[in-house]
C-alpha cells in the first residue's frame, strides 16, 4: 500500500513539473504559485525602520488629563464653567458640554532625562520614559466609541475599510510560516466597541484580517483535534488528504489544489507550534515578574509577553485590546485599576523588547480612541465624558525618536495648540516607519485607489529618530 | 519657425520671444505622441487631446492647461517629468524642443483656436448607454445556445478551443451546487447518469430550478448585497428580528418574482397600492443598515450613516455603480456629482426608521380567526339587544365632558445617562439612542402659580420606537417602577434649591395588567431577584421590586396609554415653581448591551386642578368621538370602536366580555421586522459638505443624475416609489447588466465584468460585452425572469465543459476569463458547511423561520471578546443541522465557521465575495464540532446503507460527498487509511468511543470500533479539496 501512495505522490509531482513545468517554464510556474501566495514577504517603498508593530489599544478612551497631560490650570479652574468660545460647535456624547471643569485627580512629576511630566498612576511607564515618544496632541473625528475605534483602526469612521494590521500585511506579507501574520488579543472588562471591524480586512483579501488568539482554552479557534483524534491520526489523516488531493491535482491540474495542500500542512504546523507559543510557563520567573504575569491566568500582562513571543516568531502585527478606559464615573478607582493592570506590563514589554534587541525594528504603540473632557460628568466629581479634540498616545521603538515629547494642549487640555497629530498623521507615520509612502500603499476597489490615510495624513517627522 | 539648431538648454530661455502657433507647432506634437491614448477612440484618464473642450477642461487630477502658468498645468508637468506622476508620453519622452514649445505655448496663454481640433466631448462610457441586443455569432453555424455563440467567437479569435463536456457525475454535482447550494444525493446522481431519455439534462435543470433550495442558494447571494445580519452592529450589536425579510427574499427567488418587482418592493413596497405585510417586509432591504445605540450617540448622526449605507447598497446591489464617493464630493471618475447624490438621497429620505409586528402565515390565520370571532360576538350582542344604539348613546352622553382640563407641561430632561431626549412639537419627549436598562429620568418643567391636584403621564406612540412604542422594550412596551414628584421655587439658585416632595395618594391608568412575575429570561436580574408587574398602583407603592406594566398583551400592546397621579393634598403654587418628576424605570434586565430595556419611549406630562381626576379609560380616538357626540357622519368603524369600549361597561355582558378577553389572550405574539414607513411630512434634503450631517449647504429636490435615463414623474406617485421604478426602468443602462453579470459570476466564478460592484468608467472591461448586453436584454424581454437567465446559462455548452486545467489553458488564460473550460472554485462558506451536512445525511431541510444558533465557542459571545455578553442558545436536535443560511449573524462577533470562508459580516453591501484558501479553513473542516459530527454521521450512514464490503462502503462514502466514484488510487488510499486505523483501534491506541461518539460510553457498543474507523475515513473524505470545490 505504501507503494501505491508513493506512486501517487510521485505522479502528481512529476506531472506538475513536466506537464505544467514544460508548458509554462519553471520560472513562470513559480511565479504563478507565488502569485497565489499573497503572504509572501514583500519589499516596501523605502528602507523601513520597523518590521513589526505591537499596538496596545486602550479601548474606551483613557483620560489624558490623569495620565500624561499635566494641567495645573485645570485644578485652578475646577468648578467653573469652561469659556463659552471653547464650546462653540462642540458636541459631547453624554454631558451637556456646559458643565463645570474638573481638576486632575492625580499628582504628576518629572521623569528621566527627557523630564517628561507623568502621573503617579504610571510609575513603570515613567521608568521607560526615555525610550518612548509621547504625543500629547492626538486629534480624532469621532466621539462615540465604535466609530472612534474604527477610525483609529481603519482611518475612517465607516465600517468596511481595512485595518492598520491588514494594510501592513498587505504591504509587507508575513515572515511567519506557522502563524498568522496579524494576531489580536483582548483583555479588560469588555470587548472592543468596534468589534471585529477593528481588525477586519475590509475590501482587502480576507487573509489579511487579524486572527484572534486567546489565553485560555484553544488559543486559536478549532486548533485542537476532535475527541478521539490523537496526533498520529491527525497526521495520518492529513497524509491521506494530501495524497488524495495530489491525485486530484493530477487529474484536473488546478494549482489551487496545491495551495489547499499547503494550507492543511500549515494548519498542522500551527497545531503543533501554537500551544508551545502560548505556554508562558516556559518563561523564566524574572520575566514573568517583570511583566507581572501569571501563567494560566488571562491578563493584559500575559498578552504582552505573548506579543513579544509572536514578534520573535515573525508575526508582523500584534494588537492587544484592553477595553476598560471609559470612565464616565469612577474615574479615580477605574484609572487606578487600569493602570495597575497595564502600566507595568506595557513598560516591561518595551524593556524586554529592548533587551532582546527587538525594539529596534518593533514599533510599540500605546493609546485609545479619544481622550476625556476637562469637564466633569456626574454629580460626584469622579467622571469625564468622551473628548475627541485632544488625547495622548505614546510610541516606542521601530525608528521612533526615544525620549521625545510632541504637541501641546491648551491650559485646560481641551484643544491642541501645538503640533496637532490627527489619526491620519499617526497612520502615515506608522506606515512610514514600515517603509511605505502612505499615499502609495493603495488598493483599488470600486474603481478607486484606497489608502489607510484616505486623502489626508502627514508623516510626523519630529517623531522619527 | 523652426528653432531646431538651438541647444536644448537654451531653447527654454530663448523661446518666449517667439509666438508659438498651435496649429502648426503644438497640435502636430499631440497628434504624433498623444492621440493614440488620448484621442478619438481611446481616452485614458478621461483626456482627449484632439478635443479643445476636453483638453481645456479640468481633468480628474486638476487643470490640464492653465494659461500663462505651465508649472500649474498638469499637461506640462507630465510631459516635462515634474512631480510624482508618471512622465508622459508613456514609454518615451518628448524631445526638449517639443517640451519647450509646449511650455512656451502655455506661457503665451495656451491659445487653442476654435478652428483646431474637435469640440466633441468624451466618449460615452459603454455602461451608461442602454444595452442593445447584438446578434449572437454562430461559429460553425449551429450553436444552439446563443451564449455559446458569443463565447466561442471570442475563443476562436484567441485561437482557443472549447473543452469537452464534463462527466455526468460532475455535471450533476455542479448543477446541484450552483442552483441549490447542496450536493446531489447518490440516488440523484445515479438517476441522472442512467437517464437515457431525451434532454435528461434539461429535466435535471428544471427540477433544480423548481427546488425550494434554489431560493435559499440565490437568496443568500442577494442577502450579501442586502448586507443582511441579525444584529445591529456597532458597539452594542443587539439582536434584531429581520428574518421575515430573509424569508421574503428566499420566497421571491423561489417564485421567480420578476426582478423589477423584486427591486421595487424592496425600495418602496410599503408605498405600493394595497401593500400588505409582505410588501412592507420587503423594505427591510433598506433597513438592514447598522444601528448605533451606544451611550451618547446622536440619533440623527447615525440615521444619516444608515442613509449613506442605503445609498451604497442601492448603488452596488441594483445599479452596479459606486455612488459612495459622491457623498463628499463629485465622483472623480464617473459623471455623478455630489448634487446628483443628494438628489437621489432625497427620494429615500422621507421615511421613518420603523419596526412593525409581523406574523407567519399560520399566525395570520389565527389572528384573522380571533378578530373575526370577536366581531361575531359583538355582532351577537347587538342582535340580542335591539335598542343598543339608544343605550350606547345614553352612555356616551353620561361619559362626555367627564374628563378634566389638562394643562400640558413644557418638560425637558437633563443629559447624563447617554440616552437622548427629543422634545416634539406636542411637548412630548421621545427617548432615543442608548437605552439604559435601569434608570431614573427627571423631566423638569415650570409650573405657573395656581393649584395642582393631579399629574397625568401620557405614553404615546411614535414610528421610531420599536413596534411604534409607547415603550422602548423590544416589544414596544415599558414598565414604570416608581413615580414621584417634587417642587421647588423657580427663583431659588440651582445649588441651593430645596425640593419638596408632593405625596401621591391615588393612581389610575387605562391599562392595568394583572399581577405577574417579570420574565427573568427576557429581563434578568443580576442578583436573581424576582420582580413583579401589575397595575398602576405598583408605581406609587414605594417598592422597587414592583412596577406598573404598560403592556396590553399580544395584539393590544402597542397602543397609547395614560396614568393619573392624584396628590394627597392639593398643592398651590404661590410663585412660579419648578416641578421635577422622578420616573423610575428599574425593571429592565442587567445587560444594556442586549434588548433588556423597559423604559418609557415617548411621554408627556400634564397637570390639572380638577378634583378626583382619573385616567381616561377610553382610547384617545374613542374619547374624541364621544366628546363629538353621535352624528350621521360617524363611520361604521367609528361606531364599532365606540361599541367595543361601551360593551365593557355593560354589566349583563360580562360573560361575552370575558370570552372576548380570552380570545385576545390567544392572540399570537408574532415577531418584528425593521421596515420603512413614509413620514407625513417629507424631510428636507441638503447637500452635505464633505458628507458631514452638521454641515448642510444647499437644499435639493429629489431627482436623478443626468447621465442616466430620465425619470417619468407622476404627481400622484410617491417619490420613493417613482425612484424604485426608475431603478428598474427598461431604459436603465446598468440595472439589468449588473444582475445578469452577478448570475454569471455565480456560475463561472467571475463576472463578464469582473468588478461586479462597479460598471462605471473605472470598471474592468467586459470580456464579452455583446454577451453581457444580450443577456441583459434577454432578461428584460422575458419579464425580468432570473430563472430564465439561469436556465440559459446552465444549459449552454460553455457551462457544461469540463473544468480540467490543461497546461495550454493555464498559460493562455490562467484565470479562465475566456471560458475555454468551465471554472473550478471553492464553494462559499455556507456551502462548505451545508455540503458536510447534506452529504452525511444530517441536513435539516426546513425552509425559513427564526435564525438558529449552531455550536460555537461560548467565549466569543462574552467579554473581553464580545463588547457585552451576547445570547447564544446553541441549537440541539434537528435545528442544529439547518442550512448555514439560518445561522444567527452577529455583526461584531460573526459565526466563525462562515467568516473563515469569507462570508461577509453584513456591515456593508457586498456583491462579490473573496475566495481565500487558508490554514484556518483547514482547522474548521478538520476540527469544528459540526464537521466532526458530520464525519460520524457519514460513517454511520455508510455502515447502514453503503453495502457489505469495504470496497462498496468506500465507494458509498466517497460518492455521498463527491458524487463520483473513487479511482483505483483513491480507493487504495482510503482502504489503507481504514486498515491502519482499525489496527490502532484494535490495539486500543485509539479510543473508539471518543472517535465514534465524541464521548466515552458506559457500554461499549459492538460496532464502536468499526464506526470509529469509518469516522476517520469519512473525515478525510469531507476534508478533500474537491469536497468543498465546485468542479
């Protein structure tokens, strides 16, 4: 029986090489097969400074006023109404915009050589402050969660456009043969408001969409063999499937069958490699400690280590959603808890990447979809509403200038008064670091060449090392 | 005037002193170098340089010629190689002298005499001209099916030969998959293979076209375009009931509803004369847009987002045009202006986003029966009481004038919870957007000096509320947990305001349901507290566990209602006072990311100084009739309405009244459906600057774009209906082409126009333009029958070719656009799962009804994967094995089996799916629960029905999935696999129970081992490339 199988394999191979090969020419055949592998690594437009991206997406809208953007004047004006001209044309989600101002709830102090002024809530971030660039002048267009998250992820509020990670894969392909090129994790109290549109591929081919991993149970959907199927049976089944598919290839000559065979083999490799990848017990104790991670207990910290492990294995784009930052109320308690959950691991990730020499070509991005109002929400002086006019993000590695601080808001933290960075500009800068001219990374759909940056976006030169 | 001897560099400096003559110096350069791509025939980039009018006009990327400013003239920049755009002419440069000459000509004013060149404009784009039926070429003179004539003519031109016919097995499976989305059974294949009668193939086609599964298959394709999903999308992504629309689509395809009707009903079915439930349900097409009810949304903003989505869907699904660009600016490539866009927008902008009650045929029958029995009972009462008219009149006389004067308060609500309140002209308040499940709203109003004895809370209907309201629950009902009221002097400063509570001593209402427990399933309490509902007394009992239920029960719940709260002591305002109400609504569930709200929807507050005020038991309409007094002008219906109220008060009719109440209790619950409902007042539509709803510029009237066919305006036809008919006008150039192209795409993998969503100037050129037009005309001339087109296509020789790829064909036409063979492609996601179900015998073939929840990992529907916890009631029994069409579709966490195979999520209209080939797909078919169950079922079936020998059984399993018999090599391979697994099962290396049943069994069944071995084999067969491929 062994013989028969071997013969079938041999037939298919020979047929393919002889018949197709002769007809097409070996090079043409390879091109044809490669054309059917849209994940093959590709060269960008210019020499990139980043090969990978880890986006720590702080869903809900972290308060810039309590974390990064120190506004002593806001404390001074607490309890008074904001100047009327500031509110002209301003729309708020929950509150009447004409609500009283609320001073910052936490103390700030200066850190590092850069002297960045950071809140007491983020002591670990303070310890890497000279590695990161802080942008205090982000601006977005939307003030409801789902549209604003989709804006941050895809460059428009409308659903149906490709996400940052999808554009990145489309442009660069994937270095990993055993793992998806774009992996998504989720932690926090809620799921992302924008749902799967945050990592969707829009009109790009669907293989560029993000794949969700999780840290308990099957890390990838349907990764485990069904009951009664051990690894040997899985292998035997795949061998049979492969041989039968090759026989079919021999009969009908459709190269797509070859792709199917490869897909099954990669699935098998994923089955083998993913559990190992996800197994944090392999990490030394000091690493776990640095992140504050506990193997087997799903957390943002665990996801941060996994992000590093994925990048080590050639995964191009890792996105960690932590949806917990919507402090309409319980500003003090909520932020304290969130920072407890995220500050240490975020900083540890940057340190860890640096120690391993990965920070050089891995761009880490921290931030949410918008900021929060300088005005109070609720009667207990312990909440803020959504605010699109100004918010803070930080970036590190991948050619981003360490220790830089960019942008300034007015004394209330309401509007950006210096170096505004629109979401489009952030995207343009990110793509620039990945080696792309953002105006030229396009995909034609419905007769139009679409971009991540729509028709806008400037590369923020000040952020580049 | 040649200056050929000047060195190139000097030429530029030297030129301006000489006048350049266009006709003799510039035009020849254009003719020589540019006309080939920018001339009479080819007009790339919408430029023709032989036309003065076109060249001097602005192009897609700006002004080509700016007099005196060569640097700003894109034509000069392109030929001189300035800027980023590719240098012109493509593949060669002009000489420096020629460039200098053009520069000088522009510097001197770009004078282009009218006598030079033509004044012709750009060619009309082919797709904007109505299709004309070309005579089908007949190579060889005897192509029976015109399609083959067109295809073969093209093949002959390219020197290609068509492929031979596919085998009967292949054809049986191909046809069955293409027309019904299900593989044929072994018996069906056999019957066809053995059918020696004339036109066996034609009869098979007829049978499949008549199958009720045809509508499921092609309906699903339309549902992509209709962006169908069972949830709202955005953050909350709440479930919605829209399956009546889905079933309407399936039924329409099965009935071969003419495509023009099909479109008209979906755009404006509600406006058709005599529109019934079906026609209204059809408008669900426009309502499949997403709805954002996250906290703090502006309802109008997201209504506009939905409108944009509708325009996009009409563009892609019906017109085959990309209209979306023109939302913000004039279309860059097509002659669609922003004004055109908003003029079309105006046609569909006059409707409410409504939700209506719908009933299945069976429920409709029951409903009809109940209502006629009630009428009969009432008729009987009248017959047995000859003087009922006099008695009723006497009752009316007593009743008239009994209601006190109510003074409506000008109330408003402060923002905070994220719910939005709109004050309507009648001073009622409409709650919209986010619907909290536990809230207290505090309407405040100014009370003028005077006496107050009672407050009235009216609950009113509104088309924007679910089922019209008056509440915000998914049934349009509400529950009021507590009502209380406070007053404070209006003159007191806000911070120091001292509120004084006014004690309420008595409450009355016109609807007073009997005591009941709040359904803990629909409105769960986190702590499991059991809460109660009942009459209005519960709203003033000071007890948060009880509420007044504003719910008249099935068939009567969506009606206005009212309650009156009488004060213990009259309150006299000596000065203007502020009155603040506490409307406590705490009977919702705990999950505001689900449909668990029981809030008030639209309400109005009034005061009276009258003594003993009570809630009027009469409905508003009957009250008005009673106050008017009986007159000859009263219609039959009005008399009946008054009678229905009066009879309740007649003591001797208690028994009849009880029987009527019993009948009402049997009224079916029904379901709901999102529909459009035309407003009484049309909305004004304005052009929006950059598509921003906050920046309207100029108001526009409804109208159609000039580059398309005209609109026959009839004053008596509602605009939306006129627009719907315009879309499917026989003169519509793209409508018929777009739909026949998608039928073609379904049968050949790619459309004749590859960009099936875009027939505009940027569209891919059609591979067979005459065939496309021929099919389009054929559709329209055959009563827009889609089945007619399907039959034509699948009976063509082109369709019936083998899909075998030869090296020659792979080289000559790797993507098979010319169709020298049939196409071979992986089936759509739904079919991948349906094939596994059908070929294993698990499939449940029931058509229509509520969606089902196939097994899926629970964590998907819980945070932190899902934003909020979602309900997923995993189906058991036969329901579990229904077709994938019926799988519940959450937009934000779609059923992963389908999306892994590129099934769209319904976030936007999709007329062409992607077809990926990924490892995640392999994991689904190898390991997903239902696929594994299918492998077990196929094994069971093979053992039961596949004959006695291994060989016969292998053939049976193989044929069940692939229709054909295995070849020798395939048979041996499967045999070897089977034997290997038997060996491992015998040694106990493999656990038979787990493999065969998925769980250990207490009593080892005799054949567990065999079943397990065959399960392993079945799983392999179900995972073959061919199994999920349409060959």
